[in-house]
């Protein structure tokens, strides 16, 4: 491969400039090439012979002209790789010119050429502020010039290659890192979802077991109660007719009041039994956690079932205010939506003060004429502790929690987010620390 290197010569002596041109247009001295090769650790020049050199030599008389050439060469992306500069030139001397040149292009190799009586290498280093200077005494030997040209242009080239390779490597590294991060994130999310669905599944098995076990005793008690009701009627009839009425004293009074209480006790028990039955129905609904059916459902039904689930947890004084609008049924995964709402409500219950208020509002938002433009908006508001501003952006991150270890897994909202997205919806959270939090979900009624 033939490479052309650009070399700049700055010397005010026209004769010397011509000599440079002659020397640098002839590159055949084997012995010297070997020496040059040794400088960059090749065994002989033959190992690098495949890299043929051509020098494009630019001759200049003054330092300021030289600086101009460096500037344009950079602009045109035709960088100069090497400069031979005479120390004694008109205007600024060689070293000062070099310092300015290196400010423009720090990669250029510079060889300082000086007569014996002039500068020492240390003096030049002091002026240019760099150690990597090359130094040549006048009168020079043409072979020395060739050797410098060959070795330094090669080094210049290798340094550039190295830099561009390093840059590529860094870019590749960065890309790899990003990929790795996004993979990690996905694995974390999937794991979180798995854990959650595992949790829901075992909760489901547990609750359906309980519901099933409660069924039989409850129906037995119900039957017994109705029999008891009949019996109590008979007892009363009997007592009213019997001699007991004619008896005097406390024994009679106690007996009559006990019989009178029977009615109330039986009614009350029957009412309680109905509550238990309702709970069982709810447990059954929730326990179908593997129920992934997609169907048209009344969103209010979902909210109410979900509310029933947390009802036991709700602090005694906590108030739930509902403001439901007339809504069409929506196409959804009811079980999943219930889970999403549950996660929001549990957060609110946890954040609200004991006598707090949680309000739930449903609205229809019609954006256009088509049925698919209909959005259902659900707003959950609490007057709880609120969320610190710096946390708002992290709420949907899996495992983000401000709760003590063991209390929150930080999965609630991340799962809610995924479920809302599954329904092609949106979720936003607004909060003011100390005032409360509002979670808004919008879901198209027809996806
Ligand atoms: N209504 C709210 N009021 C105040 N802070 C909230 C509310 N909802 C969420 N947060 C904050 O957001 C964090 C993340 O909520 P998320 O439901 O994802 O996890 P968690 O409740 O901490 O744990 P998990 O739901 O898994 O038990 C909570 O730790 C809490 O700091
Ligand atoms: Mg939560």
C-alpha cells in the first residue's frame, strides 16, 4: 500500500529548502531504512516494505506562513505529519513557531534543525513545553533526514491508527454496556413479573382453598338458622298457649325474654352469614388469578370487587368516596385490571392517615367521533403523605420503594404500569408531599 505523507520544511535558506526536496524525493538507502525500521521495532525495513512511502514536501520560508499551512491542511483534512524547522528563521524562531503549531495540531512530529553554536535540546524543550522533540545539528547528513522522515511519519501514522482504533473500541464498549444494561433491566422486569404472578398464583390457590372450605360450614349454618327460625316460632306459639303464661315470678320473665331474643339473634346471624357469603364470592373472584380472559366488563364492577378485597385492611376511620359516571363496558383483562387497581389502592391506604379519604372517580373522555376515540378515565386520589419530587420519575421502576425492607417490594406500580400498557392506556401520577397523591389511568374503551 502506498501512503503519501505531507512534510513541511520551514527554512529561510532557498538552497537548503531545495536540498530537502531532493533528499525526500529519493528513499532508497537500505541501510538507513533498516535503522529507521528499528525505531519502530520492526526487525528490518523489509517487514514494512509493503508500506511504500511518498512524501509530499511543502517548502516555506517563514514561521507564520508555516502556521497558515497547518491551519488549512487541518481544515482540508490533509494533515501534515512532519515538520523540519530551522531554529533561526525570520520573525519568531523555530521553537516559538513550533509551540504555536502544536497548539493547532498536537500530533505533528517536529524536528528542530540548528547550528552548533545555537540552541541545546533542553532550551528548545523549555520553549515548546514538550519533551518529544527531535533535534538535528547543521550541517546535516541527507541520510539522517531520510531516517527521521521515514521513522517519524510512520510513528505519526501508527499513533493515528491507534487513536481511531481506541475510539472504535470505546464506542463498541459503550454499545455493549448499554446492551448489557438494557438486558439487565429486562431480566429484572421479567423476574419481578414472575415473582408477582407467582405470588398471585399462590395467593389464588390459598384463597380458593379457603373459600372452598368455608362453603360447606356456611351453608350448614344457614340451613340450621332457618330450622332454628321455624323452631323458635313453634316455641313461641307453644309458650303463648301454655301454662307458662300463668306462672309468676322471675323464672317466667327470664324465660319469656329469652324467647323474645331468639328472633333478633337469628336475624342477626342470618345477616352475618350473608356477609360471609359475599366475602367468599369475592375471594373466589380474586383467586382466579390465572384467569386471563379478555372480555367486555363493567369497570365499576372491577373496582368494587377490588375494594372488597382490601376492605378488611382499611383503617377503621378511612373513608372511601366514589364518584362513578355512566360508562360503557370496556374490553379488558378484568383480573389484571383488578390487580392494577389493587396496587394503587393499597399504596393509598398505606400512605393515608387513619382518618384519611380516598376518592375514586370514573369518567368518559370522548376525543373524536369513532368508538375507538372513547377513553375511560379513572382517578384515584388520596390525602396521604405524598411523594418527594425526586422520586416521581422512579415510581414505575421495578423494585423502587421507599418502604422499609420487608414492607414493600417496589413492584406494585411497575406491574400496574405494565398492565395499563397492555390495555394501550396511560398512567400518570401527580403528588405533593404532605398533601396527597393522584393516580390517573386512561384506557380506550375499545382497543
Ligand atoms: N399513594 C401514594 N402516596 C405516597 N407514596 C406513594 C403512593 N404510591 C406510591 N408511592 C411511593 O412509590 C413507591 C413505589 O410504589 P410501589 O407500589 O411500586 O412499591 P411499594 O408500595 O413500595 O411496594 P409493593 O407495592 O411492591 O408492596 C412507594 O414505596 C412509595 O414511596
Ligand atoms: Mg405498593
